[in-house]
C-alpha cells in the first residue's frame, strides 16, 4: 500500500457517505483489478468462441472482418457513456443508482430490474456455454450430453463460483487478476496456432460475404436476406462485449473509484475488441473451407481445430479456454451479487434485509451471492426444459441477456443526456470527456439500443419480443400496484443526513473504522 492510498480511500468513503451509504464492503481493488473483473466477464474466450457460429454460419468471414469491429463499436459507445456517469456516482449496483438519481424512483427501479435480469441471464449464458464447450472439448471423458449431466455440471461450477465469492473479494480479485493475464495469453496463443497451421493467409476471406442462412449454415439462422443475415451476426460481438458494468458494480470495493472504474470499463472493452479481432481473424484464416465451416453450425470451432491443429497443442488450448470460461462465470457472480446487494439495500427486492446483509467476517453480501448463483442455475435449467420450438437453451439465454442488459444500460444514459447541468447531475466526475462528447455518445447509444432490439427479436428469436413486452407489462403492474408507494429509492436530501448514524453503526458492525 502506498503512503497516499489511505487518503485516497478516505476520499472514496466520504463520497460514499455523501450518497447515504456505509463502507460495508472491503475496498481492496485497484485499477488493474477493476479492469480485470470486466475483462474477465467479457472474456473473448467464452462468448467469442461459443457464439462464433452466429457469424460463420451467417455472413461468413465478413461477419468477423467487418461485423466484429462494428459490434465492438456499438458496445464501446455504451461503455464510454457509462464510464462518464460512473465517475460522478461510484457506487455498487451503479446502473440502479444512475437510473434513480438522473431520473426518478421508477426509472431507477426499472433499470435495476432490467440489469438484474440481464446479469442473471448472462451468468446462465456463460455457464451454459461452458458446458457446451466442456462437452465438445473433452469427449474422451465419456460424459453424455443430456439434461441431467448438464444440470449437475452447472450446479457444481456455479456453486463453486459462489463459494469462492463467499469467502471475500481478496480471493476473487486474485483469480480475476489471473484471468485477465490468462485471457491475454491464451487468445494470442490461439491466434498464433491458427496462423501457423493455416494453409494460407487469405486475408480477403475476412471481407468476403456469403449468405449462409438456412440449411447452408447448419440451421443456425433461418433463411433471411443478405442484409439481415449480416445484422444478425452482430449479436456475436454485441453479446461477447458485455459485462463491463462489473467495474461499476464493484465501485465500493475499488480504490480511487471515480477514476479507476471508468478506466476499467473503457479499457476492458478496448482490449477485448483488439485481442478478439486478432484471435477470431486468425481462426477464420485457418478454416479449411468456409462453405464446409458454415454447415458445421455451432460445432464450427471444434471442427476447424480437429481439421488443422494436432493433438497435445489442441488439448492445451482447450484447457486454458475452459479455465478462462470458469473464471468468467466467477467474475459474473461478483457483479450480479453486488447489483442484488445494492438494490436490496434500498428495499427494492423481496427479503431485502437479508439480501443486503454483509458478512462481518468475509465482508461480502453472502446471501446475495448465493441467491444470484441459484437463480442463474434455475434459469438455465428452465430454459433447457422448455426450449422454445427446438431453440437451444444457450440461444434463449443469450438473446434475453442482450435485450435486458442493453436496456438497463440505455435508460440511465438517456436520462443523463437531459439531466447533466441540472441539480440531478451538476458536474462530471474527475474522468471527464466533456458535455459535447457525452451527448454525442449518448445519442449513438440510444440509436444502437434500437438496432439491438430490432436484431434481437428477429427469427429464430422472435419470441424474445413477447418475453420483453411481457416483462415490461409485469413490472409496470408490480410498480403501480405494489411498489409505487412503498419503494423510496436511493437516499436523497435530508434522508442522507439522517442516515449518518446508521452508516456509522453499519461500518462498526463489519469492523470498518475511519
């Protein structure tokens, strides 16, 4: 610890107190650790590989060569706007607070529910993808791909992720730091292996369009027009480059949060975009034949690796990728549990007092951790049991994740467009891109949200529109019938001053002194 760190932490705590909250969580993360937790959830070795067929069985090589950068830019504009807001309001469960402070109780409540559902479903998607990867990478283990084995596997790994989180941010931080280095090393190693064993480096393949929708693409997408098949392929980078909100969710555990958190968000997206492009571009160059690759559908990664990469090297890469995917899930449990904790702290969830309780020994929201883990496991199990029209559980959870998460991103961003310069947002934080730049990126984010929603409800995911509308109707009914008068939202004005005694008591209960 540097000689200046205690002063910086004191300033972090003062900011937290000024927002009406106690320093109950342990503030031990630094800039790299905050970056690493978002970088670990983005994990190009998870979504980038498990969702690869959305591009290769859609528009072919151009889905990576052109589609990946476009999708990353879409995620990037969201990350920049969220980074700007996080610098001004560095709290756990960041999006919920932003939606409340920049709007009102209802917009904060709606943001929280969208984000919470997105985090639960993204944890399910990550772990469902990990099962699919495990089953494809290690067939010699003889574990049959059926619902029972999948359910047991997901229960074991999700429970392990929750257990590690249970025992404190220190262990989780060490593992996510390691994950950051592992993702860098493995993605470069995979890219190098692909280039070494590629028959030739035909770069034009990355910019060549083919419409592989329908049977030509193994049924990943139904038969659609050329423009739509390219747009559908954008779900690969847009889904993969999510999770950077984890930097905001761990704000209360980060030193110099007003600067470290926005840096963590933006750099995690930037480096994921760059390393993902190198890795996936090299993979496309290695593919023996694009027409044959498209027909493989969701199995394209293992098919190409079997065609080109010798045993030993291939298995070593598989092991590193599998570990990275497990650590991706671990970081997501951290993010989801902090969102649950922050929302419950203000009474926004059933059993809020229990969910907001912090373990004095481990300084973690233990019940929130296990609740998030169990809900994600139940979601994947339910999706597997009631798979819609034969659509895979993985496709179901991925589509829900994209819509729910990006809606939760867009609400506070749009509110900030009008709130900045008013009493709700009088000034930007120390990480400052300026009002004109924020306004530009906010407008781009809103337009991107429209694009994401339109893409996300196209066949075979057209049922996602009904799910989203149903969720909005349900939340509206709950709000107007139950929560409108009960839920007060984050503390503001005189409430903050009145809570100072409660803040001191809460910090004393977990052994925090200042």
